[in-house]
């Protein structure tokens, strides 16, 4: 059909979307077209702005490497990752959820660990922490045999995949919950870190006038058949940027409280050492388990 004005064009494109056979795809594409067209009309996007936008989207992809994912970083910086999480967990805000955004640094296949082992694999400065985790379902019933991936950055603010000085899979590990839904591990107390700003996300933050820091956190991914896979992050209550997280990730339910312990007994320090305890309980929901494609697959080499 030849169209002669914006309304006719939009109506025609939406009509074409109705030919999509699979209902969910049809719903998504129809809505996508509606909102994209409404956005162009609302801001009266100029041709020059449109060409620039196409270039920016292409560059987002070009700035991805096996050890860096600018697309995921951008989704977080626009609050989209958190919105997707809150839309799909906690009954849309009716109850607290321990789910959180995945972030751009999850790697698959970190080493399987025994409860009580340390995930510090190469000399890493920082104060020791003993983390105790419990996984329950929404009825407060413990969940045994769940696979839990753990990962966090060094106190220099870098994940091992970003930092050739760290050992492969440093500060990463995979644990299995015991009959009481629990596991424990030793690590170092994480500090907050700046997200990379040498790409398009950096340009965005400059426009927004926002800092590029994330509050200190430890990531978790809980996987068990019969339950919705849960990505989570536990944030440090004492972090100065808790309220201004560049990735909009912090929720009240995910603020963890580190308790000072002047004589922490650890496998690496059986005589005791000054450090911290962190206890945290996750609730996972019944549903379909799945694993997304990991946002990064390799470690940056020297
Ligand atoms: Fe992180």
C-alpha cells in the first residue's frame, strides 16, 4: 500500500506484523513497532539524528569483545536491566525479591568448589570475608542441590576477565547447596568499582552527568531445575554510592550487612584473622530453569 502520511505508514507496518504466526513474537514485534514509531513522532527525530542513532547502535556491537560486553553495560546504564528484573520477579513489586540484574561479567563454568573453600585463586589484596549463604523457596523451604555461581571484582575494581594480572577464574566459583540449602566460602571483602567508560556508555554518562561507580557487591546465580534461574547481587550496606549506583541495581532486599570479626577463623587462617562475616538468604521462585548466553566468554590477556 502506498502511504502518504506518518499515520498511514505506522498503521501499515503494524498490519504487516499481524502476519507473524508465533503469538508471542507477534505481540513483541507489534508493540515494538508501535513504541518505536511513537518515539520518532514524539521527539520529531531528524534525519541527522536518526543516522547518528543507527551509527551508535552499530558501534555498541562493535565495542563488544569476548572479554567485554558494551550492550549489557548500556542496558544497565539506562535502567532497562533492572526494569526487566523487577517486571519478572517479586510479583511486580508486590513482595521483595532477591533477584537482580545479571551484569556484564558472568562467565560460565567457573570451578566447582566444596563448601568452605576459598575463591581467591591468586594474590589479591583485601580483607578476608566468610560468606554463609542459604537458598530457600517462597514458602521458606530450603532448596538443596542448587548450583550457585559466585563472582565479584577485586579491590582494584576489576573482574578477572578484565585483569591479566589475576589468575583465571579468580574470585569466581560454583557451589552446590547442601541438604539445608546452605554453603559457605572464603573470599575478600569487595569494594565498589568504576564501570568502563572508554566506549559509548562513557559518552552517555557524560551527557547525564552521572558518575560511573557501582557500590561493592558480590554476584550470585542460582540454578536448579523446577525453579526460575535467579541472578542476584548482594550490596555492601557501608558503600558510599549505594544510592547512586550507575547501573540502577540496588534494591532494599539486596543490601547485605558485613559484621566485623576481629578473630575470624578461616581455612587460610586457622589461628584467626581480622575480617568480616556476611550471611545472606536467597528466595527462589518455582518456574523454568534456563541459562542465558554468558555476556563474556574469555579473559583479557596481557
Ligand atoms: Fe559486578
